[in-house]
């Protein structure tokens, strides 16, 4: 049965926008169409595939398990098409060289792997010398010339450093909580509502500093009962009801390793998103390989 004949690139684009924005209205703004166009495209996909792709919630939508699986396929199709039309393949396949790149935890684990695979398809003869480093070490490597490019949480980069910067991704932060948590029934959730509950604090990529910054800006403190640098431990603790947390959508997964469900809800307060980006030195000339990798990432980020 040739289901693919009934699915258009337009439907995939609208579906992906809805998945990445968690609201049909925001998705419509992102792709410059009416909300009804997004709603119709998603409904058509669900009819064609005979599965429910989204849970409809009072404050938006959330991917189902089937929706998560289909999202990865749809995202791959759209990314492959973008690469095919944006890269001069007859030139990129002939380009050789190396790029020395430092990347921090969140970038390495949740952002870069699929992009690296796409880059290697377009530039098979460029080697990426990729190093796992924290932000201060990345900044030091850019300054002393051992690195050409840095990929990190750019909102944490020292503003006094004379780096060139390019924002690649802005990921909203939401409340993560277990199924059946009392806050799921609330019409809106604020930091003041969250404050009495046990809080699991992620420490990776300067997560503690970032978290306390916006809590204290609101005149509040989270009720921290546990700190961890392990995202899987954090997911497991939240899913089993030991606490809640606020983290970016990029890091969100709907299930713990043990198969327990995690929910995500927006927070009414103004919480800054996590911003991932590139840094490089304005004083050093990038090698051809590093230039190609930088341009690819900028193009892939749209």
C-alpha cells in the first residue's frame, strides 16, 4: 500500500513545525500560514497513517509515542531535502581538510550527532576533530588556537570575550513532571506554584547557574533535593515522582529508561530559553574545512 503517495512535503513541514513548537498557533506563525492550515495538515496525516500523532492539551499539543517516531522520520526527510538544495554537491565532495571543533555536553548529546551525519554526506573528505569539553575549556581553546570552532550554550559565553558568535538554536524551557502530578491539573503554572515541590537540579552545561539565575530574578528559590549531571538519572527521578525540574525542550524525552512517563508543561513566568551557538576567533583565519562546517551549521539552523 503506497501511503507515501498521500503525504506531501507541505504536510511534513507543518507537522514538524507543530511538533517543535508544541502549539498549532505557534507552528502556523513559524511557517507563515494560517492555524487552520496546520490543523488540517496534521489531521490529514493522522488519517493517512491511521495513528494519533498528537495529544491535544489545554495549553497546546504533545507528540504521542507514534508521533515521536514519525517526527524523526519527517525531520530526516526535510533535512535531507534542505541539504540537497542548499549545498553545491559537485564542489563539496571534492573539498578536503579538517576542522578542530570543541563541543559541550548538551550539544554533543542532543544536537550534533544527526548534523554530523548530514555534514559527512555532503563533505565526505573533511574530517571533524571533535572534542568533548566544557564551555571555559572551549573558550580557552579558541583563544589559544587549538580549536577553530566552539559549539556550546552560547547564552553562558562570557560577554567580555571578543568572540564572533552565531546563534544556532533557541530551545524553550518547560516544567518536567511525572504523570498524575497535582500541577498537571492547574490551568497555568508559575515558579511560585513549583517552589514548594521537591526539585531535581541538572548541573551539566552550567545548568545550576542558569537555573538559579532565573529563579532568583523572580525572588524565589527552588526546593532542591538532588543535583545530578546525568540526564537519564534526572529523567528517572522525575518519572518516579521524586521531584520536578525545568529544562529545555531539546533535552526532553517522554519516557525514562525504565519506561515511566514524563510530562512537560509551559511555565507562565518569563524563563529564558537555552541558546546553542557557534563561537570562533575574529583574529584567526578558519581553515577551509572549518569554514565549510561553520557554513553548513548556519545553513542547517535556517
